[in-house]
């Protein structure tokens, strides 16, 4: 099965509401959809960015350029079925650029799985679950609005785990906002907060006890990703809440550094953050060996990337902290033909070969950037 063509296409989809993070407010999500062709078959993959380089080093424009100029040329003519060699070849072709690498790797796995008549999960050894508990992010920044949104999610049996995005304003005010939400949902839903690296260590030491005292069960990446020793000190002194690393753990080397220093109680896994399936599995293996809990993260993907993540996450024996593969729900329109099943507080593994989803050509054509639609960047 020889790869003969790779396409990287920019896509922009408006969100249903502003998604406020510590570093940006997102009103439109930006994507790179990758299509890999071989022997008349096609596989699809995706890289999503939240606020472009505001979150990490890569933008969708840079991802497309990297794929077109550096990754595609080294994969054309290669046997897609040799998946280990494909991931190695991609990793050797470019340094860093994890999102670009992952989007292509996801598409090649989808291609091979579809051609073989199996799911990506089967290609990776088999699913151990058919559904995963699904987290929803409350990120309007307005306490009353977030409470109302959470109540609706509970009533409709969509979500019973809520992540609160804070760190974009005054630390004391953000903490008060999170505490009010924790009290509002006490005994009915678990509450986590995500700082996106926004606090320094003294601020975290002062305010984490308030969050724990209100019943917040997990705090995600409170410190900058480089401050692993600070994360270790927080983990050693935090009581009543779990400290989770996200931006700080992208590679197996990052995972080892955090494990050695006991710098986190949980790791957020993201296929694109780790550059593909192989490295994500290595991070998960290190966490499992060290007794560190796993969390299925996301970058607010469309159904394409969400299904690609879900296929991998379903192969793990246990995600102690559930997953947040809710991206399609935040979009005004998804670009896949049949929506992923999200009900009864969970997301369900789709049936069928590959990732189990196909692109809706009309929606895809409407939202692709080269059709001339203006893109609204994060504010």
C-alpha cells in the first residue's frame, strides 16, 4: 500500500459560544485536515489549535506548511502499512512540530485500518471499552452563565464532570468564581479547574487550598510548563485535590521528568501534543508504571480528530479522570457526515473501519479556508 498523495487543508469553524481561556477567547476553531491517499483509498487526520500559537508553538498555517514542505515528501512512495517506520520517518523528518506530525500519523492509521476493514483501535491492539465518561468545559467566564450551562448539561444527561477555565483575570476573583461553581454542583458533578500555566508558585500555594476546600477534585497545569520542580512542590503539599500536568508533559522524556520528581498526580494525554499515537502510548505507559492517573485531553477537535483520539483512548484499560472529547459540541457545525454518539454522560466509540467517521463533503467545502471565507481568529 504505497502512499501517493498527501493533502493538508485549512478549515475554520465558528464556535457556539465564546470559549474563554487564560491566554485567549476563542470564537472560531482553526484546523488542518489531512488526507492521505494510497491504492485508491483515503485516510483522514486532523490537527486543531486553540488560539493558534497562543497555546503552543504551532499555528494551523505553520502546520500546513510543515506537512506540505517537509513531511509529505518523505512519505510519498512509502508503504503505509509499515506504521512503525512511518512514525519514525515522520519524527526524523521534522524536529518538534508535534501537531503536524500527529495529523499525518492519524491519517495514515485511518488509511491502513480502512483498507484492512478494521477500526484504528483494533489496529492498535483492540478497544478495552466502548464508551468513555465525557467532561464538559465551562468557559464563558461568567458565573451565572456557567451554572446555567452546567445545569442544562446535567438535566440532559450530557455531562457530570465539569472543567472550569480560569487564569485569565485576577487570581482571587477567578478562584471565587471556581469556588461558587464547585458549591453549586456539590454532590452532583465533579469540578476541575484548568489554569493553562497562568499562576506563579506563590499564587498557587495561596489559592489551591481554597479550591480544595470547596471540593475541586483536580487542578490542571497551574504553573508554567518549565517549572517542573514547582509542580513537584505543589504536588507534595496539595491535599484534597489532584495536580495534573498538561502542557508540561508532551513526550516520554517529559513524563519521566515529572515521575522522577513526583511533579503530578495525573497526565493529560493528547495525540497531537505528543506527535502521534506511538509517543502518546509511551507517555501513557510511563504514567501507568508510576501510578500516575490518565486523563483524555483534547484541543477542541472536529469529529475527525475527536474520533482519532477516541480510537486510541478506548485501547487503555482505565482513564482515571475521564476524557474531554467534547469538541464537536462546541462547534456551530461539525464536518463529519454522522455525528459521534454523545449521551448518558459518555462518548461512544463509533462502529466501522478506520476512525469510524467520514467527512461531509458539503460542510467541508463550506468551511475550508481556500474557498475564500474570512477567518475570525481568537481574540
